[in-house]
C-alpha cells in the first residue's frame, strides 16, 4: 500500500537532525498543487523537479494531468537514494520516476533547459557544506552573476541560481524557500541581479497560521518567476488563513482573489529596496533611524562560555581576583524585563547563572597572580586554545572588550524583541546587541531608550530584521542602525535631530 508523504515534521532528536543534515522538508499537497498549476499553465511537455525528495511535486503533476488530460513528461534529480525510495513507497510508479536521476543538480547540472521547474530546495546551512563544495558553489555564482555570494549563504541560495540558469526563455519557475534568502547579507545584490534578468509573476508570503511548514523555525516564501524581461510591478500576496484550495484558485484565476489572500501590487524597485519578504513600505523620507542617534555593536564572543563565563561560586572557589572579572549577562532570558538592575544580577547569582566574564588583558604569562595562572593552565589541559575562534587570538586567553552599553537589545525573540535599559552596567555576550547613544548624558540615554521602546518603533523591526517562524525576528547590528523611528514618536518626545554625525539629542520646545 502506498505510504503517505510525511505531513508533520519531527521537532527534535535524530529524525530532526537527519532532516537538517539533508535539508529535507516536504511540501504539503495544497502548496505543491498551487506551484504545479503555475508552472504548467502553458501546458509544457515536461516538468522538472531538481530536488524530488518524497515526490510531492510529481504527485501534484500527476493530479494536474488527470484533471486536464494534457500529456506531461516528468523529470528530476535527487542525491539521496532514501528519498527516492520514499517516493516509490508514496505511490509513484517506475514510469513516474523514469526521468529522475540520482545526481547533484547544482554541482553537476543537466545540459538541457526546462520550460517548467518546481522546487523545494534542500535547506542546508553553510556550516554543513564541505569546503570543496563551497568553493565550487562560489565559482558557479561568480560565473553566473559576476560576483561571489557571501560565505554564510546556504545551499538553497545556489539551488535558486542554478534553477534560474536552467530555465528556458519564457519558462516558469515556482520556488519555495525560507525568507532568509531575501534577508541575508548577500540578499540585496542577489535580488538586484534577479530583478534585472527575470520577471516576478508573484511573491507569496504566509502568516503563522497558514505556514506550509509548521514547527520549522523560519518563514517560507514562494516565488513565481518567468524567464522574461522584468515588469515594473508585481503582485505581493500574503496568505492570511489556512484555506487549502484558495492559493491555487488565485493562481489559475488571478482576477478573483479569495478573501484569505491579501494582495498588493508593488513597484519592483520598492520591493527590491524594502526586501521581498517584507510587506510593502513606500519610503516617506520623513522617518529617522536609530543610526542617527546611536551606534550598534554585537556582544562579546568568548569562544568557550564554559571556560570564560563564571558563576559567583566558581569565581570564589577559584579565588579569581576582581580586576580580572567583568559583570556580564549571557542569555536573553536572563533579562526578564525592560530594565536590567543590580537586583537582577543577585537573582541570577542565587540561581547559579554565570554573571562574571574572565577578562584577562593579554599580558605575558608569568605576570598573573597564581590563581589566574593555574586557571589558564587548566584551560590548556582542556584544549581551550585550540577551539575555532580562540585559536585565532594572540594570546588565546585575551578577551574581547566592550564599553558598558547604556542600552541593550534582545535581537532574537518571539514577540519579545525589546530594548533594555542597562542599569546593572553589564557587558553582554552575543545574546544581546550593544547600543551606544551619541548623547551619553543620563537624560539623553533615557530619552533614546523611550524612543526605541515605543511600540510604533518596535513594530518597524520587521522592516530591518530577518524573519523566523512564529513571528520571531532577528536583527543584526548594521540593520538595527537602519531601524526607522517614526516622525510622530520623535515629535511627541519634543526632539529635534542634529544632522549626522549627531552627538546629542536636542529638545525642540
């Protein structure tokens, strides 16, 4: 009896780790049917799936064929024999899979161009790619778009480029992928190139209740693209509610959008500037940004928190001198509210949480007190100097330093991204960002904290952050400096901005 394609993804354990290693996340039928309906709208002779997996798109293609009666040849590739075995168990016949090859689509592409391609690419993070494969992928990117892709790009980015390259003139591509393809450091250059050479027929985003991949910590985007000259405008679609047939209905009859879909006709230039994963945002030219008032830095990377980040009990047991310790916070959840105080540090100490960062200044060995020297020797016995980031330091035990930031930012949160007033005078590890106001006076710091903590400012984080599943958002330092502070928030605070570089906030009474 045919086995159903998995509908629920494992959340943890060996099965989930295996999915991460292979990047396999199966496409639900309602999305597969919509994607196939788009690429087969012109009734091409062949459909190509470069990452067949368990065969969701091939099943959808056969359903389409039964509905329309049109002849259709199926072709594709995959690198995982187990996935193709699952495709057979799911009910695909040997005839269905006759055109599927067990080959690498990106590094060993087929010679043919295809009129219809439908893809859910393997989502393999960059750190899981072998160095040799990374170099080949970069060579391919340089040849195709004329520049390298940032080394933090995952395999799905190169899958996308290869699909575009293998699409025949006038051909259609339906590509579902994580939103980070529009939000990484490589995104702007990538999409500017795509926007010059291809036409967006639609970009489709999904609400949390309508996500195609429940339980996956990322948001999905669906791109409908043709190899035609670009158009000045494109539909941006937001799937607001789960209604399995509505997306396909709209693709087949775009003049009759169901109420579960929210449509916006966007200018291509605006979409590329705002980011295709984000809602339309016409630039008003009136908003201020955080970078007008402050600079942002990441927190401290220790390289080994277990060694460098100590509890009060550990510091006492080691008899570590105070001058080699800095108060610090290491987890977002260690900060419960929007102000971090000395009482919070006492609470963390009582709970056995580390709050002391070992801050050895990099002086020559032999100049330290005996207790420090013994602890460094213990670190060497434990192999700490050979760890990836620590091995780059000279000497290995020299810690990064930060001025104490008056304001902290919890940059990865699920409905709880927030700015934190650092009254405890700690330095953060990488869980938090450091915000250094140009106006360092107590009044200036407090005022800026109020500006950025305003709900209208917090709402703008989605315009500069990377989106994750369940409404989580992650904002990197340079992106946070671009955070718009609405003019209304500025005016209500009675503030006038100096031209950059600003050094103070000026009350405009």
